[in-house]
C-alpha cells in the first residue's frame, strides 16, 4: 500500500516537472472567431510563428461568431482573458472603457501602423483618448449586388460610382418592377437569413436608416430617446417594413444564398463585401456591384470589422504585438483573405487586391468607404444599443408597430446609460 | 383489539427513544443532500435575490455597483416584452402538455403489450429523448426550411398541392407551434418511461380479478389502469409543466425569440438581458420572478389534483 502511494506521488511529481518544463515556453492565448477557412488560416500562421520563435507557444481559442461577446464576458468573469483577442470594431469602446484593452501603438511594427488606411485607424481608435487599441488587415463594407440579366430586363440604370447611387424612388420603382418579373421570387435579399440576433442587422440596416436622416442614438448627447424613436427613424423603418409586407424581401428562413441559388430567385442582394466571393463563383459575370441606395439626401455605408487587440492583463504584450505584426504580414494569410474578397485595411494589401483597385469589381465598395462610411456609435453602451435595435427591427419586419418598437428600444438604451452613470467620461462629451 | 391496546403502552417508552434515535439517523442521512442543496440551490437563490436589487453588470466595470431596491423588478413588470414572453411560455405549455404527455401515454400503452421486439421498440421510441436537443434542433431546422424543406414537401404532397408552403419558423403565427411539435417529439420519451414504470407497477392480480368479473378490455382500462396510474399522471403533469416553463434551447437555436417576439420565452429573455446586454442585476430579477411563478404553478397543480382525489 505504502509503495503504491509512493509511486503515485512520484508519478505526479514527474508530471508536474514535465508540465513545468513545458511552461518554460511563453504561452500566448489568442481568442478568435471565424468560418472554418479563416480558423485554418489563423492556425497555420500560428504554426509558422512557433516555428520561427521556438520559445513561444501560440494557443488559439475559438469562440463561435454569434456568441462571441458572451464568451468573452465569461472569460472576463473567470479572469482568463486571452493575450490577444479578435473583436468586432463597434464593441471597441465598450472594451476600452471597461479596461480590457491596452493601447497597441508601441507594440506593433511601425511599418504596419504607417500602412493602415484611414478607416482602419478609425475602427481601432477609442474616441475619448484618440489612441489606437486594435489593428486589422481588413475593414468592411456593404454593397448592392444585382443580377445583370434581371436588371437589363427591367431597363434599370446601373450606377457607375457612389455619387450616382440609386435614389429611393428609383430603388423602390425597380423593386416593384422586379417583383413582377418572370423568374424573380423575391426582388431583394437583405440577408435576414443571418438571423435576428446578429450584428448584421445594425451593421447593414443602420446605414439605410441614417441615409434617411435617422440614427441609433444622438451622437452628441448620447441619448436614444428623441432620436431612435423620432419621426425619421419611424418613417424609415416603416418603409423597410413595407418592403417586407409587399413580399419583396427574402424571408429569414430561406437561408442566405437565394441570390445565386438555382433559378436565382432573388434579383438584388444587399450584402457584405465577402458575399462577392460566393456570388461571383456561382454566377460569374452576371453579378453587378452597385453602391447602396440613397434613401434620403446623402448616401451612407457601414464600416468596421473584426480586428485584433491586446488585453490589458496580458503578461507578454511585446510578444503578443510581435505575433500580431507577424500575422498581418503573413503572405498566406493575405492570400487566403484575397480569396474571401476581403476588404483591405492596409495600403499594401489594397495594392495587391485587384478586386478593389480602380476598375475592379469591388472598387465601388472601396470608394464608398472613403465617401459615405459612418461608423456605428462608438459608445460603451453599444452592446445594449445593438441588442435593443435588433429586437426592434425584428418586431417591425414581422408586422409590429414601428413607433412602439422603437420607443421600447430607445428606453432600454437610455436606461442602460443611466444605470452606468452616463459611462463617464462619455457623459461630458457634449 | 385488546391485545393491541395492552401492548401499545408497554412498548411506549422504548419506542419513543427508538424514534428519537431514528430521527437522528435520518437527519444524518439527509445531511449530505441538504448540504449540497444549501450550497448549490439555496445560496445561489438568495444571492440572485440580492443581485436582483443591485445594478450589478455581468463583468466588472469602472462605475460602482449600487443598491437599487426594487427598481429592476419594477422595470421587468413594466416591460411589455416580459409579459409577451410569459404569455408565450404559457401558450407553449398549454400546447405541449397534452401533446407530449398524450404521445408518451399512448406509446407507453403500446409498448406495455407483450410484443416480440418489445425492447427494441422501447429503445427506438426513447431515442429522441437521449439525442441532444441541440442536434435535434439543427435537424428540425432543416426539416422546417422554407419554402422547399422536407416538411413542406410532405404537407404539399399529402394535400395534393392545395396547401401552400408554410414558413414554419419565420411566420409569427406558426413559429411557436413548430417549436411545440419539435419539443414534444424530442422529449416525450422521458414521460413514456415514467408511464411504462407506472403501468408495470399496477398489480397483475387486479387485472385478473377484473377479467374474472367479466370486465371488457375498455372497462379494465378505465377502472384498473387509469386509477392505478393516478400518481404517475400527477408526477408527469407537474414535471412537464415545470420543464415547459424553462423553454430555452429550441428558441436560442432556431428563432432567437423571433419572429415578432412570438417565441420569446422568459428564460431566453433572461439570458438576453444577462449576457448580451450584460445586466446581471436585471437578469437576476427575472430569474427570481420565474422561480416564484413556477413555484406557484406547482403548488396550484398539486392542490387541484388533490381535489380530484388523485
């Protein structure tokens, strides 16, 4: 018996010793999301970095896209923050305000910082101290895809640049015509299939509303009541509700491929830049890329995507920064990003992306970012802002009363800001 | 009679001491269970009651946590969405209860017969219950697809094309019903097993006696089987109601509370408040309210069923 106990102790001691030996390597935890293709791309970069830096172990932690922020909160609660985290740009203000992230300028290679496009710098910057907290290879935009065959059949004008985007009258007129066209089941796919609880709703539909003079929150007083439930927003959302009522919009339960599915039942698609890769693979030259329509006086498009930040609790911020620099410069990672029609956030990457260059099929998306992009409200209450807004949109699209839904959403947002004492110093930003 | 009367006082004193000793023994035996309950049930409940009266966020924040009294409860009760979600779970319970328990009861009766492949059949019927709800949801999500999913094709075929495809999960009038269908199918195996156990607990002699009295199969069912299953019915009804009130997984995976709030449930509402909007205090208030509601329903059910002499 004693012998057995002794050997157990020896065995565990040996285990601890080897574990301790393995610990001699610096471990960098990287939390990220992404489709299987991206996950593989990140994993490959990590392996190459380990090969180049034998004393570092990169541990990739995958968290599913739709539950990412909840997962991250759980990590905060468990005091297990990763060293590096991928984050959705509009949530940056919340993370920095809460004290999770550290400024990355001193940690990232200078040539990369110089290489960043203005919109990329904007999406990683905290509005209060104007410091850079996250960096990414990419940015994003949403454009209007059209089925060339159908558009020609109704004699639609095809805009050549952001400046001559469709007006609301043109847009609704074409939807009407398309709804009567043979072969078209739904005039437009707005990707309701992504679900009713994804950032897509705020990201993609917000700009249409802003174009109509609405906004999620007053960006000076940081109050939602009076803005989100104001006349402009009610009118704009009632307009979108109308499209749904008329049967013009692909329903949620039909998936996200109705634009290029067999028979091509959707004539238009208001989709992210990444959708181009799928659609063009299936439809070849039949895809036209157009700017988002102007609902009101000005065109508005979204920006912001998943970018990389370094957590405030990281014990090895230098190594984390080194890995990020390595990642963003990695050739294969950039090659993979290109196949996904990734939207360039670095000038060197833009130069190597013929899709977005002058005359390229997605040049309009690039042009939009410089001319009409408006970021989502950079406020720490953003998690509540977007959640309340999504809920209201779902209600309205399914026949609910727009005024009622938006009033409830605005109330919820204002309550959250109140509960947090105005998220100082945001309460002084007037 | 006399024997009993004389023997009782004689045994009186030692019996009492023995009772006392037994009481201690029993207490000692339930102590571990009680300790675990105190740690994992009672303490968290008290804590959540306390949290419900603060503005505690999910993750630590630079602003201080304050005691806010009953503000969270007031907000929950004045939020129309909370009432919608409560109405939705009630609707769900009212639909799923007869469907699921009825299905379970019928299959249990069927499987109680002496069939040659009885065990295989029991296994087959129980299969959905041991399949993970997440997997079931993903599979049914495909079945429900609009407009050309398998379910719509079946409906179209059976109706000879007269019934238009139904947007099972996307139409506010259908979404909750679709979730009822899938939930009843996934979980009835559990109730079926309890019914089977109940059926096996009815003594065979009662049936024999009834047969000798010349009772038909139907009468045997009404006068032997049904009374014999009374405690089982009570248990199954109460447990199914409580489970139905906790509806979450199906909603989280398939509809996220939509369309138009038609499938929002209390638990889903709570998770949304706690994890997405990071308002732990508010979510705790919802959980306390849900607890009270479920408790009241369970008490009410017990009382009603008692009245019917069950």
